[in-house]
């Protein structure tokens, strides 16, 4: 930047941004659907500053969700084969609850032995997917499962 030049803070709308305006366009996306509710902003934060969501607020296709819940049930471990690799994985389901509802939490491999009935767990950076008509909470590759 040349000496004496200034940075202009110029706000443009999304339509102008997509039409190739000569401006720097910033897009802000909420971490989750319920975070965009103004009345809930800033409440129930975890240690990393993420918003702890209630189970009743979870919807299919949500990403980067943080949830704290108590494990009330855990299924037996079963083996599944990968469609893409010649590998077998262990999987189990746990039912977790908070004061607003319950949801199935999918546990893979080493996560299965970490989680027991009556544990309180925190899932950070998890995601929600529908499987056989039921939404499920998943930790995923980039998520974190912590026993509290």
C-alpha cells in the first residue's frame, strides 16, 4: 500500500458482491441455525468460545455443533465394512440427553470404550446427519469427544 493511502471500509450487499464489484466482500455465516437467533447469542459457551446447543435445536445437515449431554443408553458394538476400502470398523450407538430432548450419538472404534452409561459428554465441532429417517449426532474426523 502506498504511503498516504487509506483503507476504505465500504459495505456492499451480497448481490453487488456476486456481480463482481471492485470491493472486498465479507460473508458471515453463523456456526449453526440457532446461533442466528439474537436472543440466544453469547449464552452457554464452552471453554473454546463455541456455543453449546440444546438437543431440541439440532437439525439435519448442521455442522460445527457443540453439545453437552448425558449418556443414558449404549448399544452393543457391531462391525461394519467400508464401501470404499477393504477395512472393517467398530460402531456403536449411544442415546444422549439434555434437559430438552434425546438424540442418537454414533461412536466409532476407540470412542466406543471411552463412553459409558451415566457419563456426561461434550461433543465439539460435531455434525448432524439423517440416517434411516433419524437425525444423529456425529463427532467426525474434525470433532472432539470429551468425557466430563
